[in-house]
């Protein structure tokens, strides 16, 4: 499936939220994609976020990629994941208004993955759990230059992808988070945090998992 990128502005808790929407005709679901840490230059144009969105569009989903607070035309200031989770909830509500009450996939990269674990918990509390999560380079544990991430528990069918050579979030951090959850981690040998030259592997892993 193909869908053109369209920039939309929606109302959020701290002002306008700048979103890239890719909406195919008659989508089968909604994919909400969260980008990496704004303090490291993260934005909704990030290559991993873009890869995740395009993968879901190819699977027939409408993909929504918001910019977090203070990035692009999104108003507000960085809120360590608290306000960002509220913003993701607002974007999801808007997406459902546009597309209908469809199954929801949550996908995130780095800080965005951390935020999606928080949103997943909120959706369970609201009685509308996500269909499935895809977390890439998940911020967990102590991350140099940012903070210590207390990443939420996620369902057992969550797709967790991490690079063996991740220099930002050590692989051991993700193992420490996943181990008590009995959560499998897909390790991409030689991949750094940004999956340089290995973005196609993210697409392949997600596509295979969704089609089985």
C-alpha cells in the first residue's frame, strides 16, 4: 500500500502537535510512531521512525508520527516523557476520529519506545489496550547524558529490537528490563543505536511478525 505524507496540526494538552500522517484508503489499523529524544535531535523525520511508519503503511495501517514538545511546530517544552505520553494519547484520539475505532499498533524508537511503554499502560487502564507494540533501541536503565529510565512492563508479544553495538542504550540495559518480564529481545548483530545500514532489517522483522 502507498499513502502520501501529509502534515497536520492537532490540539494537544500543551498546544498544537505537529504530526506527519500517512493514511491509505480503508486502513486496517492505526500505527502511532514515536521518535527519539528531542535533546539529541530527535524528530518525526528520524530514519528509524520513518522506517517504522512506512512498514506499517505497507501492512495497511494509517501511520501517525507526531513531533514531541518543542520539536518542529509542536508547542510546549520537553517533559521527560510525562507530557509526551499525554500528547501521544491526544494524537491517538485524533487518529481514531479520522480513521475509525481501529486496532492500534504502538511503535517507538529510543526515548519514543520508552514513551510508548507508558502509553500502553495508560491504554490498558482505559480499557482499550493496544493490539501490539514494536520497540526499537528502547531507552531503559541508565542512559548517559539523559537519565535513568524506568521503562514500563509490556505484553509478551511485544516486538523488541536492539542492536548488539548500541552505544547509546547498552544491550545489557534492555536485557535487565526484559529478563523479569520473560520478554524476548531480537538482537541485530553489529547494529548501532540508529541502525545505520540495517534499517531494512527492522522492516523485515516487523513485517514477518505481523504476517504470521
